């Protein structure tokens, strides 16, 4: 169930935030296209926009990595694999692997995308 519930959103988001853009904006310079794709990727996670700078930074960096993978390979497959793996890791840490804090501190520890 975990594989299915992470695969469908991953591929749908990859098609929207990278595939569609790549198909229609190939004329852009690589850096501009990668940054635009990463920004749209962050904005696509609208429910996470109030989670703070660490989450937004993580999403932006992941968006850059995923967009670079598409630009480099001219395909969504590598980006999909990376994205799917990140989503599986996130869901596993939330659903399967339960952790308990052993140390108290002032800084926040956040689980990301």
C-alpha cells in the first residue's frame, strides 16, 4: 500500500511541475528553467508553505535536484525515481518507523516532504 500511495502522487506531481514545463518551455536556458521548476514545485506544496524556512529550503533544493535530473536526461524517469524514493522515506518515517525523542532541546526537528 505504501508503494502505491507514494507512486501516484509522485508521478502526477512530476508530470505537472517538470514534464509539462519541459514540454512547453524547452527554449529557456537551463538555469532559468530549473529555477522556475523548483519554485513551482515549492508552490505546489501549498499546505507546507507555513512550515518555516527549513521545509521551504528542503523543498526548493529537492525541486532543483529533480528539475536538473529532467534537464540532464530529457526524461521524467530519474526524477520520478528520486521523488518516489523521497516520498517512501518520508512516509516510512511517519507510518512504519516510530521514533522517540531522547534529548530535549530548543531547536525544532522537522520531517520534510
